[in-house]
């Protein structure tokens, strides 16, 4: 019995998409020419037929980003906006950290160095000077997107850490309204970051593919 027998259908889909992204980023020729549906079908078939290769070639880290986003949306639907802000902010930080880690790994940095970079930078710095130091001018976040993310994080911090003093307590209704406003733009942030992840993945796929084709066509 392979380790795959313990996976739910959603977990298999997540694994398939993750490995598909890894293959695109690595620039393997051929798979970029397939439609997403065909590519995912091919990857799924390969996983099921060769689970031993998957274990050997891919390193795995536990990630709950799908569940975190689902929980954020459930809290938002139930109008528990303060809790929703915590889960949306957590999903955003996970996504930003994953992008930074992927780029540093692409640059050949060791895992220890990558972890140090991520831990040393605040959320704001990760999206501004820290982001520029990692991605240079090739890949940027808009000022407006950064502002939306920081506003959501501010509401999260107000709720999670009780930053107001007892003598200057914020009206719970006011806090709830602030959270409602912040959550109103949360899904647009999710959409923007998801598109950035897709663009980043396909950019590396195209860069690596051109390099491979250049070597193959060299005289």
C-alpha cells in the first residue's frame, strides 16, 4: 500500500498542482505545451504509477494554505470579520513567504539562509525593501496592493494582540466595522496574489525553457 492511499481527493489535487508547479518552474520541455487540464492529468497519472519516484525526487512540507483560506472565507460568510482577518492575513503571509523562498531557492540559496531572510523581515519590509532585494526590478508588488495587505494586517493585530489600552478602549462596534471594511477587499488581495504566483511560476518556466532550447539548438 503506497502513501497515496491515505490521501483524500482534495489532498491529491493539492499534491498534483504542487508538483505541476515544480515541473513548470524547473523548465522541463514538453509539459509547457499542454493545456492545464492535460498537464494535471499527466502529473496525476505519473504520481499514481510512480509514488516511489515522487518520494525520492520531491521534498514535502506541511502546508495548510488551502484550509486557512477556506476558514477565512467561512468566517467572512458568517460575518465574524475579526476572525476572518486573522486567517486571511495568515494566508497572505504564507503566500508571500512561499514566493520569497521559491525565488531564493532558484538563486541557489541554502534552506538555512532562506529561513533567516524570511524571519528577519517584517511583513511590510517583505513587500518593500526586502522584496526588492530578493526580486530586484524584475517582479514587483503594486503600492496599492501593499497598502491593502497592511490594512488587513492592522485589523488582525488590533484583534489578536489587543493593542488598545483599557483606558482608551476601542468601541467593539467600531472594531467590527473596521474589520468588515478590511475583509471587503480581502478576496481581491487573494486574487491578486494568486495571479502573481501564477505569473512567477510561468515566468521561470519560460526562462528555463528558452535556456534548454538554446542549448539544444546551439551549433
